[in-house]
């Protein structure tokens, strides 16, 4: 069985590789690498028994040009936990990969709304609830979300929490996204340098890929460039290049 964490890493690393195509690490993904990725996602689709694995496998397969059968919609509806924002997020993201899979917003409105409003929710849970709400076409109180993110930043300043905050901001208005995009350089400075030529975050490839991906998502929403020193960008690229075996 393919683990959800592996499938997440594979999916997040795909855009990261494309952003890191620099002369220093050119031809990052070979045809063999891509075929290996396709094989991983197809295996994931065949063996997935949980919603995260199904979501990441469907999304990864589509990213690589394979449209999965609509019958997976039944699996999505069967596996989703209507009382859990993370599960709803995975369901809505998985449904987006199919052409005719529709989920009822009213089935999930209460859970995503209460998650956003709760002072017990983590930054990751806020992200899941906000992203799921948008996928479902539900309105989001952006000022309330921004207030919750600001409060959470005072109690959890971990790199991963900051990454989820950037991803959440990327779902909001360009003005809010710009506020968070302006913090990218500070977050880059928190990366650990390895052997003088690699940059990574504590937590390894999954955390580093998620945070790096967040840089580009929030900057794109803000309509702003990603302010990373070229030398630092090369060091991130070098790190991802050394992790090609994870994806194949």
C-alpha cells in the first residue's frame, strides 16, 4: 500500500521541480523519472483505501496527463468524513480531478464554518477549511480568517505552520496574499544550510516542498515576484534534485 505522506510528497514535489529548472540543475526530471512517477500514482489509485492517498494519486495522475475514471467519485463520497475539515478538503480536491464529480456544499457547510471560527483549530485545519469552502463555492469571511491566522502566528511559529498560513493566504484576496508574500524572505532565512550548497527545512522533503510550494502559490495570488536570492534558490533546487529518488 502506498502511504498518504509519500503521495503528498510526490504531488507537491512536481511543481517544485518545474520551478527549480535552473542551469545548475537542468533536466531535473528525465523520462525515466516521469514514468516512475506515473507508476507510483497508478499504484496509489489501485491500492488507496483512504481519502488522502486517493486525492494525491488522482491529482498526480492528472498532473502527468492521465484522466482517471469517473467511478472514483463513488469512492470519494464513501470515504469522506463530513465532520472533519481535512477529510472534506481531500474530498473536494479529489472531486476536482474528475469531470462530473459533484459534492453537496450543504453537507459540509457546518464543519468548515465551525473549523474556521474555532479558536482551537490549527493553521493546517484553517487551511483545509478555507480551501474546501472555496472548492465548494461557499463564502469565506476573509477578515475572520486573517484574524485567526494572526492569532495562531503568536502561538505556533513553526515553519510548517507558517507554510500553511501562506497557503491559506493564497486562497484569499490579493491584498491579503501580498501581506504574506512579503514574509517569504524571512521564512527563507529560517532554512537550514547543508554542506554549503543545500537548503532545507526541519521535517525533510515533505515540509520543505510544502513551504517552497507555498512561496509560489501566495506570490502568484499577490501578483508579486518570489523574493528569493538566486543563490538561495539554487541551494533549494540542489536539495530537491538530490531527492529525485523519493519521487521515482
